[in-house]
C-alpha cells in the first residue's frame, strides 16, 4: 500500500488515501477503482483535475505526476495486475461489471524545484 496525497479539485485541500500499487520500472501503477463499484474514486477525479501529487512510501515521500495509461501500455500493465493478489482472483470478471474501463493510473517521478 502507498499513501497518495492529492489536492481536492473543489476544496483545494490536501487529501490522503491508501491505494494498492505495483512497480513498473521507475513508475508506480494502480487501478482507479472504488471497490469495483461503477463510480470513479474521488482521488482519481482529483488527479484528473491536478495530476501533480505525492506518494508516501516506506522509503519516504516522492513527488509524482499521474496519468492514465493508454493503448498498448494500458494492456501491458493490466496484464501485470493478475500478479498482485490484492485486486482479487478474477480481475477481468470484476472489471466487466463496471460500465466503463477501469483506468490504470501511472505515477511518474516528478522533479521539484
């Protein structure tokens, strides 16, 4: 699990949520899901409005920029989800219950000044 600190799109306040993740080279990846419910999670909606965020790992804080993986990149990352049991045994079946694709969110390192 990682702590994800976003900025509320309406409030402008910092928001902290815990999300499961996996590593992809220098990036971190997660699924934008709300317990497989149809609604998008608030943290993902916040990131779409302001993609700069901070992740909190055991090794410390890391500034990141978030975006949805698309095309072949999304397919490659979606295939890796099955390697991580925290999302359930039938990720494809659970995802099929939603009315839209579940976004695979990438957190790329961001250089701060």
